[in-house]
C-alpha cells in the first residue's frame, strides 16, 4: 500500500519505492528522515513499482524526487521514464552491486537517473 501525501495540499514530496521488511529498509528510513527534516518534503512510500506509478500520476506536479530501493532491477525504460516524469525529476536507484552495471547500460539514455549499490548506501 502506498502512503500517499495529502492530495489536497500543495506540499511538494519525494517518493520512496522499497519492499517492506527488507534489510535495505534502513536506507529507506534514512531517506525519509533526510527528505522530511532537511528538505521539508512530505514522503510517499510505495511497496512496488506499480504502486509507485499510481503515486506519481496522482501528485505529478508536486513530486520533486524519487528513490527506488529494490532487490531486483527495474525492467524497462518506460518504468524509468514514468518515475522521472520523462526526465523532469531525479531518480536514485539503490540496487545490489551485481545489477548496477546492467541497469546503467539498460538506461544509459535516460536523464537524471543515478545508481548506487546497497553496499555504498549502507557504508
């Protein structure tokens, strides 16, 4: 279930896509705190990409950034394009190190997309 920001408000927000209960949840928690307290953004959370796409469509004008923290790679360029509103907002993908190069190659033409391994994110 996506925790979506109040659709009646004009508050800008960040989107975090992560699977609940995974060890990487610490990264999602840190990002939530950072976005909220440092940048003053509300945070919407989605447990999978399909719920994330719905959250993006509902608050497209207020979305400022998106983070994807998953065990698996992102399937298609259309997925990235949807999450970045066709390159209008930044997307950070936190994935297993073994998938980073494959994903970079797959999405090399996408703008405003950054990749980070779990190992780097968890320091």
